[in-house]
């Protein structure tokens, strides 16, 4: 069957249907059916789709033909709030004071790290709750970034551009995750340093201090500074 012959191919699609198609593409990266380059080439088609035919085209080889019309029509919502859609990412900004996330916090599928000064952004994801298997992290505005992830997670830095005397991209984490654990894809650019690693002594010490504050009733579930 030709794409244009699928049911209701000319019907206009909603934002939820576009987001659902984008989620299917991102899931396909996790299980190896697509690579990151294919994801980048197909995402614009999903996010800018006008009709069901547009979504049929980007999902044609990922969803069985008999199920494709139903999958496109469902438009399963990913959730509400910052970070749950491509158009409304969770914005984490660092001015000269910087910003830090540590403890138990929700890690949504779409995040933007924005540097508005010379401060650094630290994301300790050891106790974070990932809300998707693939998490897009866009870096802009030249912040220095440290991301600490649990063992078994994957972090792809191949789409991230770093330049300048202060810049440098260093990752000690495999690109692909183990099993069904999350995968972070870093995009964008910065002239400052970007480091990715699993937790070390000082990270565990910071988490232990945070836990003591929780037990004493003197701290929130997640620390946010900046």
C-alpha cells in the first residue's frame, strides 16, 4: 500500500500526535533500529507534520503497516509541563552563580542548558527519575557542564560541538546504555568544558550530605541552585 492510500492520510494532525511520533523515533534509537543521524533527519518531519501522511512517512519502517494508522491517530500525550514537549523544554539556566541539580528530581525527555554568564551547570542524575528512555539535552549560551549518570546509562556526545581554548568535551560513559536504561543525547555547542561521567567519591559524598539533610528535615527532595 502506498503512503497516500493509508486511511485519512490528508487529515490534519495535533501537537500530541506529532509528539507521539517523535517519541517513537526516539525509542527506536534506544533499541537500535535507528542511529542518531537518522533520528536527526526524521525528527523535523515528525515535529513539523501537517497531515497524517507526513507522520506515515517518518514511521513507515518502524511500525507494522496494519498498526500504522492506529498509532498515528492515537496521539498518546507524553505529559504536561516543562520538558515534556520539544517546544517547551525544561530550561536550566546558569548565570555567574551557576545551577546544580542533585538528589531526587524528574529528568524529562527535553532539556535545555542555557548559559547566561560564566557559571557552571551540574546535573547529578544518580537519583534522578528519568521520564523517558531517550533524553534530549541541548546546550547553548556557553555554560560549562558536568553531568553525572548512574552506571549502565548511555550518553551520546557526538552531536555536541565544543571549541575554544576553554572548551573540551570529555565523556567516560558509553554511548549506548545497558538493557533498557536511559540514554542522553547531547546537542548544541559551547566553548566551555563539558564533562560526563559516572559517580565518584565527591559525588557520593555530596549525595550522602544531601541525604543527611533530608533525614534531619532540613532539605528538599532535590537541590536547585542558581
